């Protein structure tokens, strides 16, 4: 029985930091800010040994911790990481830092509660990716809704109450069905551990119902069409930091859920219903791209863009059986899953950066309407440079992180079905269209009005935030090998799990 270790520190350090920040209160805002930043930076520092000490040659869970939690239900406080969860834990830790810095002087109402909410949510999200007990996973999955509910509801825009309730109802109702599926699996196998759930034999009928229950939870979180409508409202009303974490981390929980639960626990149902997942993914990529093209609110455009980009994640995750049927081998299956994972990490960096760029402009002009801007490059050349870089990454330009994941998914799609790849590749043009159309109207041209003319360029704090994310976008785009090496063994193990029938003999 392993005791508390580095993963527990990663989960509970930011939560403890949030509690300390709350205790300091708004009378000591300066101290609270520094405590929040210190806790966020310390979380990143503690996550680094996970990467340096990670054994890339095995698919087994590492840094495992296991302590009694709810003995009556044979549920354990069981944490561990593999090549699928490790990059997402690191992404969560990293993205919390710019959110704290971005709200340094912007948040005037209840600032300590604001910082505390993000720190507590960071710890709970790390718990989601580190939990290898089904019930513990559900605990973290549901608990992290509370701080996001408060972030949107307290610091959001005029329609924040509507957006918050819609966000909570969509995600909570889907998650309840996931809990029902987990309880059923426990009743059948007597264990909540992921290893036991992955090995539990299930009939095809059982797998269908469990797959659909998981789909209800994970599709809402991704979000997939047609359960995506909560996301634009949540993004528009959320403060900048809330939009960053929502796009960069929370959406990835849906993709992670498919890889960790749906594919290995219900492989036969996943194969049988892959047409549904592929169809919904292509609809998200194609239809939502056209919806993004006509948006007039910058945050809403980026929100719809996120739905389209996450369509590549689900497409890459569920084309395995079409590849096997088309080629007669499993070659290329891992490529689709690699593309899905790289796309999640890339989208976390790029979407977070783009929402931060919108936040920089909103702090100066207090408008998200595209029509309120124009010619920003004339008064904010440094900011314009970063914005164009992130826009290129969002459009999937080679040399940026946005290219790598989408390219891998498209190549894998060619192995599965020409028309899948044709639709996915063609619609990349739409991604470039709505992204560059946004840049043209906001960044280039003559100065639109006096408000834009008075906009100061990036200050030191903003330069650090956007500069660090730019380095990440370029590094992943130019040198994705380290990320792929970390994932390699776990991805191939997942391929073996999802292509092996679990039907009772």
C-alpha cells in the first residue's frame, strides 16, 4: 500500500494554496496575489519531476499512490499517471500560472476569492487526470464544477446566471449517467479500479448501455454536436481566466474520458458505434466551422472554433476500426490516437492564448465586438505579433502546434476512409477563413476609432504571459517528438485494449 506522494502534492498543494488565499481575505490582496502565484508556480515545479522521472518504456501506471478511501464500496484513494494523463496534468499546472497573472490587477471585485477558485479548481482537475479509481475520478470530475460555477456566476458578464445554470445542468446531468454506469460496473466486478474495469468481461448489450452513459458525460464536456450549446454562452459570460481554463483544460476532460473509459472498457460497443462518433465529429468540424465564420463576438467565435478543433480529437479517437477494416492491419490506429492527444495539448495552449488576447483588448476597450476594433497593429505592434502567431496556430499553419495534431488525424483518416480525410482536410480552409477574417478586421487596416488609438501596447505582465505561451506553441509545432515519446507506450497499450474483444466466452 503506497502512501502520499508527488501526485497527492500536485492535487492538494493548489487546493491548500486556495484556502490560504481565502484566509488572507480582500484586506490583504497584495499578499494573496503573491501566495496564489507562488502556489501556481510551485505546482508547475513539482510537476517537472513527473516528466523527468517518467519511464517511457512502459504503459503501466507510475508514481502510484493507494490508500483506503471508502472501504464499504471497495473504493480507494488511488492515483497514478501514464503517457496519456501525464501531458494533461502538466498542461493543467502550466495554464494555471498565466490565469493568475492575467487577473493580477484586472479583478477588482473579491480578488482573493477569484484566485482561490482557480487554485482549487486546478487541484481538482489534476485529480481528474491522476485518479485511477472510478469513484475517485467521479468525485474530482463533479467537484471541479463548483469553482467554475462560481467563477462564471460571480465574475461573469450580464447574462452570467443564465450561462452558469445552463453550463451546470448540461454537465451535471451527463455526469449522473456516468455515475450510473460506474455503479453498474462495480456491481458486476466488485471493484472501481481502472485495471479491474478495463478487464471486466461484458456482453455487447451491457457495453452499448455503458458506452452511451459515458457518451452522455464526455460528449457534453468535449463538447460534441448537438450538446455544445452551453459552451458559447459560458465563454461569452465568463471572465478571461474562466474562458482560458474552460477551453484549455475542461474540454480536454471529455477527450480524456473517451480514451480512459469508453475505448478500453467498452471496446466492442465502441467498434459497433464508431459510425456515430465519426459522424458527430465530422458534423462538429464542418457545421460549427461555418457557424464560427458569421460570429461578431470575438469570444463566441473562438468558442465555436474550439468545438470544431475538438472534433479532430474525437475523430482521431474513433477511426481505429475503419483503419483496420480498410488496411487489414492496425497500422495507423496509433497515429489517430497520437493526433487526438497532440491536438488536445495544442488546443489547450492555442485557445488559452487566444482568449487571453481577447482579454487584453477587453481590458482596454471593454468590448468583445469585432466591429469595435480595427488597426490594432498601429498602436499595439507587440500584441499584434503575438495575436497573428496564435491565429496561425489556430488555423493549423505548419511550424505551429496546431498543425501537428490535425495533420496526424487527417493522415490516419486517409487510411480509414478517403471521404473522412477529404471533409476534415477541406474544412481546415474554413478554420483559416474565420481565424484570418478575425485578424484582418481586428488587427490590420487603419485605426478604427479613438478607443483603439489610445490602446497602450503590452505591459511586462502581459508580455510574459503571451510570450511563454508563444514559446510553447512554437516548441510543440517544431519539435513534437518528446510529447509523442511520452505517449508512445500508453497509446499502443490502448490500441491493444480497444481492439481486443471483452465479450464473455
